[in-house]
DNA sequence: ATTATCTATAGATCTATAGATAATGC
DNA sequence: ATTATCTATAGATCTATAGATAATGC
């Protein structure tokens, strides 16, 4: 007991990081503050010196969770085909704790407060803009709806592949959708 | 108090129907048995003469919730274009209580028990088969992955349109994805 | 007599707070 | 003196059960 301000900042960060993982894994209501604090290596009592309420943690944790997608966005910016393959990879399907917020928390966010929904919307806009700029840049004039189809497919396919209990079907969805999306939206020479 | 067996059957059915609605609206953990029973017009105490556990209700309610999609499947069987339009309509976006289970409970089901996940998988297979049979039946040889893209897009687009706090963006997603999917997967003369 | 439902409650769990403890930092 | 965290707990809520009540159905 008795810790420095620097340590407090570290604790705060660890709480948010653990929450960002576990929320995606178990859903926003799927883990208690006590369990999050236990994983951090602390106790419930300290939590409320870091956050006014559970909702405040949710907002911060979702923001941090979205940042995990920045690596993916950079990869996609360089090469759309590899962005699609990464998004629909077995690794992304299995690694819930670091996965895309849209795929792991879509329904939770739909039921969430307006602050969280607005953050979601802002991120969605950014992702759509990126995809729009990557779709056959020189060929198609009306790329926005195509970017929407592409993004919807990525998210929907990943969710279906996760929810099904049939491992083989899951793999077929991931590989089938990957191939189709690459064919539809990636210039042939890329 | 003191009711007939026929009344019990009705009560059972009402419990399942209320649960099928509220689970889709608020998530599977989003409503308590007490609140479900209150909406049914009964009390908690009676619940366990109908179900061994909460999980049993979840399994039955999800099964019933899936049946709401049978109307949509019949419509789609007749005309793919009108199936797409109905799925991505504002009405389907707004009416959570009767909406497609894949769109309203995908992450909940992913975290659910194997019985529920297997029911989900069975339904998914059926829906994919239907869509496969409807995609340009005479034109394309490899329709299965295309059906997967179509279904993923439908589910993903509906979820994004629900989760965003920007009403205008939501409408753009629904109409944009509808137009693209119709163009991609519906024979021109339909 | 049996049973469908009710009232009441046990036991678990969760959010949030109160007060104690042991360091930090002026 | 201030503060970051701890222990302990209040108050709310949720699942599940026990026992009472008032009908049904042999």
C-alpha cells in the first residue's frame, strides 16, 4: 500500500487493458469489476479512485480496444488483399481478446450509452473511408457502397465463423468469403 | 391459482415468446427471469415448474426466435431481391424483438452453450443452402462462397446500421449495401 | 390427490462506498 | 498532509428453492 502517482497511472492503464481484453472475450457484462481488478493484481476498493463508474471504464476500454485495429488499418492501407486475409484469418477468429471491436462487441455497443456509440460511429467512418480509398481506386466511381459491402462481409463472416459449432463450416466461411472479396474488390495485379 | 394443464401449456408458451423477444432486444443476459415472468403476468416462483434452469429457457427461446425468420425465408425463396430488401429494411433494423437471431444475438450465441450453438449452426446451414440456390441459378458454378458473402453482408450491414449513433450513416449503409447486393447477386430481369 | 402458481427467502454475486493502512511528496 | 490501495460491507439484484394456496382431474 501507499504508491506513487506514476504507479497509479500504470494501474489505471492495466485496468483499462485488462477490461479491453475481457470485454471482447466475454461481452461487456461478462466480467465483474472485482474480477478485472483481481487480474490486474489489485482489489475492488481501489477501482473507484480510477473511475467514477463502471460505464466510465467501458468507454475507456472500448476506446483502447479500437486502437488494436490500427495495426490492421496500416496493413490494409498498404495492401487491401492482405488486409482482407488478415481480418478473416483463423488467428483473428480465435484471438477474441485482441480482435476487432465491431466483430466482438457489435450487439453490446448497440445496447450501450451514446458516448460509446459515438466512438464506434467515428471509428466506423474512418474504416469505411480507408476501404473506400482502397477499392479499385482507378476503376470505380461509386466506391462508397462497395466499401460498405466489403466491411459488412468481413464483420458478418467473422461473427458467423465464431458462432458456429462446426469447425469445418467456420473454415469454409473464412476461406470462401476471403476469396470472393479479394476477387470482387482487389485489383487483379495486387 | 390452481390452473389446468391447458393453461400451463399456454403459460409455458408465453414465457418462451416473451423471452424470445426480450433476449433479442436486450441480449440473453439483459433481462431477468423475474422480469420475464412479470411480463407474462406471473411470478418467479412458477418458472421452475416449466424449466429446469435459465439455460433451458434460453435454448427454447432461441429456437422460437429462429422461427420468426421462416417468413423471411419463404419470401426470399420466391424472390431474392425482395429478400435482400426486407432484410436490410428500416423496419428490420428497428424491430429488434422479432429480428433475425444472427444479427441480434451473434456474440451472445458465440458465448453460449453447445446446444444453442448447434441450433444456430443448423439454421445457418439451411439459410446458406437457400441463398446458394437463389444466386443466379443458371449462371454461376461456384455459388456457395457467394452465398456466404451475401449472408455475411446482410448480417454485418444490419449490425452496423443498428450500432451506429448516426441515423444518416445507418440509412446509407442499409440502402448502399442493398443496391450493391442486388446488383451482385440478383439476375437482372428479376 | 395432484398440480399450477403464489409468496417468501436463501445464497450468490455485483456495484459502489466507508474507513483503515502505509506509502509518497510537499 | 496527502493519497493509492486495502479490507469490509451496505444495498441491489439474480437464480433457484421451500412451503402455502387454490384450483383441476381422477
